[in-house]
């Protein structure tokens, strides 16, 4: 009578199967980790776009102080408050707002100058992450890593204005670029767009600097 074959898995076969399964699971874990990094990058970019748009709406509502002071006493404009070489996001303006040095225009009547400073202070705080704080410690945990903001002028057509005093209907336009930068996790191509100097070299390698820009066209009366 022919002998019966033994069926089943040997210990070696089981170990080989476990090794293959382990490598497969490690690959899936690495893919999930990379997906989370990409998702966080996308979240930071979306937050940066929101912050740039927020400042754009503030300037649109107070366009006379977009870049240059109108005729009269010296003032601080949006462009002066967040220049390319000294971007906001460090909390300097926001601290002045918290101590009362900058007027709270949400509850008090403000001039256009006071409103500009108020807007810059709130934007400074948002970039620094004051809107998201850890319970207990009060540590700011804003969604963007080392965010900074800059406001610069790309163009202006004031040279076409008639000789002063201009007619009441004469206007010219300014193109204002609002930039928000932050520190990315991984290396990518360094920013090359116009006015990309906002927060340049702040994050070490330029390949880790991320930037979004928002261009705004504002009309102003001729001087």
C-alpha cells in the first residue's frame, strides 16, 4: 500500500511568508507616512493662501494706504509694515496690539492710519499662530511652520496722472503683491517667481522655503 503524503506548512515556509508579509507592511507604512507629509504640505499651502487673501481684502478696504502715504503727515502703510526685507510674522506688531499701543479698531473708531496698523498687527498674529494655542501652556501651534508675510508693489500708473490738482475723477492703479512664506518639510525647487525674496534664506536651504503670492490691483485717486 502506497504511503500517505504529509500535508501542511513547514516552519521554514511560515517564516518565509512572515518575512514577505513584513516587507509588504513596511512598504505600506512608508507610503502612509509620505502621504501624511504631502497632506500636511497641502494644508499649510491652503492656510497660506487664506492668509494672503485675508490681507488682500484688508488692503482693498483701506486702499489709500496700500503702499504710499497720501498727502499729509507721515504714516505707516501696509507695504511699510511688511516689507520684503523685514517680513511680519514674529509677533512684534501683535504684541503692540495686545498692550494697547495699536488701537483695537474692532471696537473703537479708527482713522485710516490706525486701521492699517490694526490690520498689520492682526495679520502678524495670525502668521505667528496666535489663533491656535495649546491648552494649559498657551504655546502657539499655528498650522504654518515659521510663517512670514510681505507686501510689495509690482507696478503703479501714477505717472499718467494729470498735473496737480487732478480732476476728482482721475485715478491711477497699483499692483500689490502679498506673499506668505513658510518652512517645508522636504527639499523642493527653490522659489523663482518675481518678488520671491520674501523671507529669503530664513529657513536655511532655499529648497525648504515655500511661498504663495496674491496679486491685487487697487485704484487710487490721482494726487
